[in-house]
C-alpha cells in the first residue's frame, strides 16, 4: 500500500485542507494518507479551538486514513523543531513514501536547493542570524535573511529572501531540511496554496477561507457562521463541541492559571522555562505588574515588540502554563526525535496500514498511553489535562481522556 504523509493542525479543518488532502493523493498516487497532527497546543503557541479528538474526526472524514499525534515537545516549537519532529514521525513509520506540503510558491526545486545547503548548517549561518537579531529582526525574519544570503547558484538571493518570507514556503523549507538530515527516502511534493492567504483575517468571495478567518467567524458568531468555508462533517463536529460546551477554547480560558503562575514565580524560576530567553522573565514580571487588566490578550499586546513576535510570546506562555523546563526541551533532547507513534485515529484503510506499520516501524506504536511510559508522552498527557480545564463544562474524564478514550474510528 502506497502512503503519502501530511503535516497538519486543522484549527479547524476547512475547505482548503480538503483541497490539500485531495492534491496529496493525486500528486503522490497514494492509496492512503497519514496525517501527523498537533495536539491541544499548536506551533504558533495557541490552544486549538477544539480538541485533538474532534480534529482527528474532522481529518478522517475529510480524507486522512491514519492520524498520528505530534508530541507537544515538538508541536509548540519554532519551525525548525516542529518540522523535524513531524518529519521524523513520518520517516519512522516505515510506511510513508512521500510528503506533500502546501506552499505559496509551488516551487519545490528552489526550496530543495536551498534545503540541501542549509541541512549541513553552513559556517556563518548562526553568526548571521545572531547579527540580524541584534539589529532588531524577529527570529523568523533573521533566519530567512541568513538563509537567503546562502542561496546556492541558480537561486537569486533577493528571490530567495522573498520566497522564504512567506510562511508556508518557510515551513516547507524546514520539512525539506529535516528530510535531508534524516537521510530519508520519503519523496517531497508540494502543492501551491489556493484561495485565502495564510494570515488573511476575513473570508474572500470563494469557498476557501484561511483558518484565521474561520476562527474569527467561529468566535464571533458560532459554528453556523463558518458553514460556507468548512465541510459538512466539520460543521457537524463543531456544532456538537459547542453544544457540549467543550468549545471554543481560546487563550482567555487559561488566564487565571497562567497569570497565577506568572505572578507567583520568581524570575530565576521563570528563566528555567522553555523559550524564556534573553531576560524575558524580567520583562514578563514587569509587564504583568503594569497591566491595565488581567487578561492574556493584554499581556501579549504589552509584551510584543519588533524583536519578540506574538508567536514567540505565545509559545513562551504555553511553556509557562505547562511548566516545560528548558532542560527537557533542549536542542540535544529534541535532536533525538520523538520516541513513539501515538495513534489518534484511523478508518478501515488506515487500520490496514496501521497493521503493517506495527511490523516495520522503528518506533513503538502507541494506541493506549496507559500501557506505555515515555517522558514526552507524559508531557502530552499533562497538556491534554491542562487543555480540558479550559472547557466551560469541566470533566475529570475529559482531562485524562488520553487514558480513557481509544483512538477515533471512522
């Protein structure tokens, strides 16, 4: 059975994602789609608007056959480690032949040529990034600029800078770098993003809107407002989650525990938390003391600078909320890769693929977290428990659903 991998968050799944899944099958000629999906907290440091279980259902209804969770240790990370963790999982399944990602450019050749140069981390790359950071650039901008300056022959530096300045191109580059570093035989494929741009805040005239725009509609007017931009199955799941008072989940639902932690920790304690860098512990404490209102949004707005993007700060606050120590999310630890394949859900086609995966995977395949011990999995269970505390209808079983609930079957 031929399988194509996709790396997703589905916050929530919309019509553009259905197009991507369809294109992944078409371009790869695959019989099955394996999706690696972030859990309760996402790469941009946000809580997902609905649970990972609900989003797994959306994925299976939309065309994925097997859904694997990206551990929170990698899900809430800058693009380099997010990509490495996700690609490592696909690589180590032993069943994935290709990886299809969306990009603004659709220019796989240029991205691959840049990736081959960056995969060996050329001399001077880190120094150039550090210089750009000192000049006030955000990390994504500093990395893109430094990477573009090292563009190989045949790729114009200015064109490379423009290419890498777009979020999906940049993330795709990191997927390609991860494939190179892993020496993976997985074939990369890309499909040009269609419809709304990644950050477009309002829907356009067509049936495809960005996830940002869909979330805004959901937050303002509920599931029915998003109906033109999501598949029928997604709409039904969203309506169910709203009615059960498990959604929407957003940052303000975490305001009390997060602000309590930030207000009661010494600077030296905060400094040991992942992504609390360059004295941000002091800025966090000072800013919190001066807030006009005790809200996460107010805190983020007050903390944000040209250097510290909202995404960087959201990831930092997620790590603070979840007590993620720098030592357990160090580069040395992350470079070892995920330690297991946690199955979130599958359909009949995926079940057959899963059976084969169990015989060829180079990682343990986990269907019941209660039967497996790993430090990264402990972080996943803790993240789900913290996430479920944000439900309007709180439920201890929902907090520890990783132990109680079997994988989703569709």
